[in-house]
């Protein structure tokens, strides 16, 4: 059973860069057939898909965030990461990492989520 | 982006009831539709994929149907553990988008 765990600072100052890492255990991130994904949920609101990375490094980002988002992968550590630049209070959210199955395009495994607050 | 609209936003029901949640897509998504359950402070949990396929380990009282632009999630014989927020999500095209959620409350 694959498990995902987010880690990173819980507080980021406005205009700075938010950086989070997702550590995958119970399975290899290099296994084909999965996209490794970031999703966020602003307080009291719905879910917003941020983007994904394949183990080879290919990515796809939500156009609404594309200019500020970078997702990278470190297969040697079985981790993938999110960087979101020039953050504002609107980026305050619970950030989830998740695994998408390529075959059925389902988000079948999720991390517990980590709250990131943007505030000075 | 494909817009997903759920109704109702809130639903009150009792244990043992059968309830239905509707999700509409702004354009046809074939059967590329998933349903998730989320409880407070927890990550969403996949219930249904490809509109009507039950994820492994999910009770059979959950069922999904629909294709094109209109979909439903039905929960039969509600159990106390089912009171949560439910989201639909389209996976026909990127960026994936979610409905705004339906909160299922105890009456």
C-alpha cells in the first residue's frame, strides 16, 4: 500500500516561494503508470488541481498557476516537490500530494495534507 | 477549463435513508468522472471512478451513474460514517477540476 507524506514550512511570507516535498513509501515513484500530483484546498473551500509530474520529469501545470509553479522529482529519494513563487494570502491552503493512475486517471492515494499559511 | 457543478450544496438526511447527489459538467466528459468523500481534517478518499466503477474496499451502498454531462452518486442505507462532504471530479482533460462539494448532514 503506497503512502504519501507532505513536508515543508507551515508559514511563508508574502512574495516569497512556497516549497513542499512529498515522500512516497511502499512503492517506487519510478514505476510507470502513475502521475505524481499536487492539489490544494483553500480554507473552507473546494479542491484545486495544481499539476503533476511523471517519473521521467514531464510535467503539466494548471494554466491558472503555471507562471508560478514548478514541480520536480527526485527518484533517488522517492520524492517529488512543489515550488510556488510570489505567494500571496490567496495561496494559503492545505496542500495535498496525490497519486494519479494513468489508466483510469483517478487520484487513488493521497497524503494527509499540510497547511501552509502565507502571512508576514 | 471544464466547470463542474454539484447539487445540492447541502443535504440533510437520516441514517438508513437513500440519497442522491448530482454533478453536471460544462461539456461532455464521457465517463471520466470520479467521486470522493472528505471528512473534516482529512484527505479526500476515492469512492467511484469512470462514473460507475467502485474503488476497491468501498462499500457497495455507494454507486455512481451517468455519462456525458450529467452524473449521480447514490448512497443507499446511509450509515453514520457516511456523513461527510462529497466531491465530483472530471478527468477528461487537464486541468482536472472538481465540483464545489456537497455536505451531507445528519437530519
